[in-house]
C-alpha cells in the first residue's frame, strides 16, 4: 500500500495514486497559464452565428471517441510528478457512455465505466468500488465536474454541444460567443476561425495545438477564487473519431467481494479533500 501522512481513509494511498495518474501535476517548471479573457472594448458581431457554425462544424460531428490520454496537472498548491509510464485509454459517446482505464506495465490501476447516471470506479489494488454518477466521481477526485457528453465536447474542441448563439463580441482576432451554457472564444488564423478557449460553470479551458479543427491538448483551469485551485493538462493521442464502440468498453467487471467506497470517502482521500495533500 502506498501511504501518505495524515490520511486515515482505507484505500486512500491508491486513490491518491489514481489522482496522480488521472490528473497529475505539472512536471518540473511553471504551471500553465490561462489565456487572458477580454473584459471590455468589444464590438457587436452580427455575423457571429455563421462564423460559429463554420468554426465548430468539425467538432460538432463527433459522436464518439476512443483515444489515449496523456495527463498532467496541478490540484491545490501541490505539484505531483506525472507518471509517464501510465497508459490511459478513454472511450466516450455523446449520449453519455464513458470508459477510462489506467495501466502501468500491464497492471490495472483503475477502471471507470458506465453512463452519466450510473458509473463504477474500480480500485483493484484495494479491491474497492465507487458507484455514482460519472460527474460525481470525477468531481470527487479533482474538483472539476465533467459528465461524459461534456467531456467528449471538451476533448473534441467544441466546449459545449450547444450551437445556438445568444450574443457575440469581437475583440480584434478574438470572437467571444455566448451560448446557453458556455462562452466560447474563437480565434482567427488567416481567414479561418477556430475554438481557442471556453468558460463553463466552474471550469475554464484553453485549446492548444489545434490541427484541422481538432485540439491535440486541452488545458483545464478552476475559475479565480475557487478552491481547490486546479490546472489540468490533457494530451489527446491516437484519437479514433466516431468509431462503433463495443459495450465492453464501458463495463467494469467488479469482483463480488469488492468493498463499497462512498463518494465522500473518495473525496476525502483524494487531493481535493481535507485529508489529501
């Protein structure tokens, strides 16, 4: 068992290891910085709806994805070395199915699978299982709420599944588009526009290394003043867009003798809890 001082929850060592893997701290240097958001001086953009539709056409066509994720990040004031040897496979669909699995040298470290409304997180080293909504499990681990459909929209480059523009302002080569549940920032490159960043309730994100409308990296940030402070980087590797994903990718085979673990135990034993880092 991997132990950490001050943690009295059974299985907490492995949960902390899981959190390191799932959203590990930035290796070495400084934390990533969020793209500055414009606050004033914009002009109305009557052509924003057409621009937004064109700029998000590629990502809005994404209904499913399988990929390998390279993960790095920061939770609270602690920097935790990333585990480069971990292989993290991801599968998700727009209708809310999710599967995540982490392995090191072939050893299963965790498996998360299910739907938005009912997911299971298996911690095989401690033989413990958490059953809850997918977004609750993710929030308990790292303080950021992402349900499977939102996760897919974020990874695909759209920020949100909503495509109806409510208002928009232009700030030079940046277009701030407000939709029902987010603000999406489009950046002009030559004659084209592409999603560059987004603000959601409780979450800011930046896109990096966008190629043909698809980001190779997503950086997630907690809003200013929110605790804990979160900065998470996700590299998207070997992405397969719109495959037919078998049900087994979203299924967790839980041993009959696995001990239940509550969301509150998961939260307390992770870096966002009072017994965490």
